[in-house]
C-alpha cells in the first residue's frame, strides 16, 4: 500500500558506530585490532568469572563427580521442570540448565541465578567468537550490522552481569543490594531487545558474514526470554506492568515537583538558568569554550563516574560524525541554550546503506543520561525513509525541554527506562519507536506531511516477549498536526500507532488529540499480526481525535475506564520514576493528576 518499511531496509537494526567500509588503512586496522583484543580479554574474563560464580553457588550441593557423561544422562528435577514450564522455550530451558553442574539439585531460587549465569556465559562466548570474523570482506551495510552486534553484545553482557550480581544469594555491595527486582527486569528486557536489534540488522544482507553471525548468535534471544520468565515467575508482584485489577497504586506525592530518582543537585541543574550553571565542559564552535566539538567533549568525560558530568553546548548548529555517549560514560548531562538555538543535526539514513541504528544524529547508552534545552534533528528528508534524530538506550534516561525533529523513525526509544518532559517531537512514519519502558509527559507530538501514498503512524512499539516490562506511555500530551499536514490532512490519515512486534504495548492517557487522528485510531502492521496479543489503551483523552466510538475492535485494544488500570502506565508505576526521577531535576507528575 505504499506505506511503511521498504523491502530489505524495512526492519530496524541496531548500532552505535559509524558505517565502516573495507579499507586498507593501517590506522583503521590498528584501531580495530586494539578494540578486538580488548573484546577478547573482556569476553574470556567474563566466561571465567561466571563459571566461578555458578561453582560457588551449587558446588556444595552437587554430590556427583560432575562428569560430562553423567550430566548428559541426568533428568530434570521437579524444581527445574516447574521453572521451565513457565518459559516460552521449555525444551531449550531444560537442556541448557542440565548442562550446568549442580542444576538438578538446585532450588527454585538458585535456578534464577543459574539461568542468568548460563545466559551470560552464552553471550560471552558469542562475543568472543564473533570477533574472529572481523577481517572478512564486508560491504557497508554488512559492516554496520556486524559492528552493531559487537556493540550490543557488549551492552547485553554488561546488563546480564549486573543482573547476575543482583540475583546472587546475599550478594551485596557496600552493604546494599546491587539491584532490585525492577532493575533486573529492566536489564533482562534490554538484553533481549539488544539481541533482537542485532539480528534484525542483518535483514537484507546476504553474505557469509550473516551466516557466520547467525551460528554464533543462535538461541541467545530465547535464552534471555527463559531467564526473564524464570525470574518473573519467582516474584509475588507483577513487575511486567500487565494490568492486574487488585494491584495497589504505588504511593507518591501528587504535588512533588521532581521525580525521586534524581539527586537534589540534578534537580537544581535542570531548574536553574543557564547563566548560573557551572559546567565541567563547554562546547563552542567559535573556540570560546573548553572544546569546539561535541565528540571532543564526550571524550573528556571520565568512564564509570558516579559524579555528574555537565556538558554545556553553546548556541549553534553541530553536525558531527559518530556522536555517541557510550555505556561507559554514565551520569552525563547535556545542557543547551534552548530549542532551535543549540541544534545537533545529521542527515544519515538507510539510503546510505547503513542500519537504522547507525543513522542517529545523536545516541546515548550510558546510564543516567540527561539532555536539556537542545534540538536534535535528522534532515535527510521523507524520501530517505528511516533516519533517526535521537536514539536513547540509557537506563534512567531523561530528555527535558528538547525538540526532536525528523520524518520516518525520528525518535528511537530503544531500551531501558526513559522519561521525556515538555519536548516537541516531529515525524511521519513510526516516528516514536523502540522497546524502552518510556513515559512522555506534557509533550507536543507533531505529525508532519508524509510522502504521497503514505499514512502517518506516531508509534511503533516492539515488545517481543510478554515478560518484558516495556511499552510507550503518552500522558497529558498534545497530539497535533503541523501546518503543512493541516492543509491536506484529508489525504494523509494519522494513526496513534501500529504493532511492530507481537506484544506491542502503547497507552495514551489524558492527552488532547487533533482531528487529524483517524477515527479508527490504530493501524494494522500486517493483516491480523499481533491484534490478539498487543495491549493498546486509551484513557480519558480529549479533543476531536480523542473520540473512541469508531475505534478498532481488536481483542488487544481497550478503552481504559479504571484509574487503577491507567495508573499502571504513570511515571510512578510504569518506569518506577518516583525512585529515580527527582534526582534529575525534571518536573514530573508521578500519578494521573496533572
């Protein structure tokens, strides 16, 4: 129907690095070799460490000699069978757990630890073995997809490592638990999303590299799914955010100006005028700052710092290559001089033979990332199709008073927990997409005029597994049409979203919708795909586009009437923002009241 994805480039794919074509440059090779050596050491260390962990956990219980021959003839215990029955891939669950010493005598709680540990080891091996195909000839798209996978495997290893530490019996750091149940659920969900993004990057690629990577990545997504299911099944509460009518509302202060997961200092930073802020690094194109480019500023940020690093970006248009706040650069705050004044821009698109992930003008995966008073844009244009302006995979990421401008795939809310407040977001097809647990509050969401024959879809949420805690919540926002669309809205219908994956989840609450929204509200992805399993909800929306009388009749769509059910998708409950947002200094409402 002339709409949506474009043949082999339709599926989105991950990546943090610039597209790299094959080159004879010794500098490029040396840089690659150094990075690969590090990855090898990292992966081997990881495999050894997780092996030691499981030995400590179950070694005392395992009274057999642990020989491989005996292990291959073992039968699953009742605890193992019970745990694996809760998973989506029970045969893989049983077989993979049986490979671990002591698993047949392990308790249910031990099996949580073992399943995460075993999954971590598989990811470590995949990362280790994937490095040996680096020197194969690759075109730019294949190279981009390959580099994406290496980057995402590292991210997943980090998330699984933190999860393993958190679920280990009595495991604490400095007397405090390393992570709570919500953290573990988030990190496991993100690891699964990373793996899906990695494999999707090779869609449209037909090469030996693709086949080699498929062999190395086999079963990884399913293993994370099983670990997530086993973990979820051991908890009394429903951490997935699936509506349960008798689940009580979390306590919160309706009048609290800032979410509680931000420090007092961060709250002051987000509320303070620019003139009063002392920045660690100042970016200015005219040379009046610490550095002239954003890439230089990011290089100066210390790795794994618990201290907030403030980067002030003076007014100007910044178009640079590979602007990325990586996973090691945590607690970074970018402050600009305002929307339209400080502009970070780019023009990469899938038409350049790179993955969708590679197209981002700006990307951030380091936990605790904050952006304030900046415009992010991708000016590739509607004809270039997927072209990301901003991609966020940072846990506890916050974007405040920013403008995010593009056409198709403008904002990639890739993974982890995110919050957007008072932002302007512009686009056409699937322009808010991804698999984060994300809340948009008091934002303006603008549909633009698309290409002839296209339909606008605001969201494309890609929750793949019912145990993931992910979804898109749009709360107290304005859903409007830009002036060019307003003049021809009868020819270009706009829909609230369409289901990218089987368990797609999106909710609009207490938002005002313009008359450019089609009366059906939602659009199919492909026939009946996901219509039974998705969760699309609307609660007390207003405006001409908010009328629900002619909405779709899909089994997974619902008009929410209960404030208890709607409360599941507020900041306080859906992203558990009451525990971390206040420290950022971003004003927010924890519950439904605005």
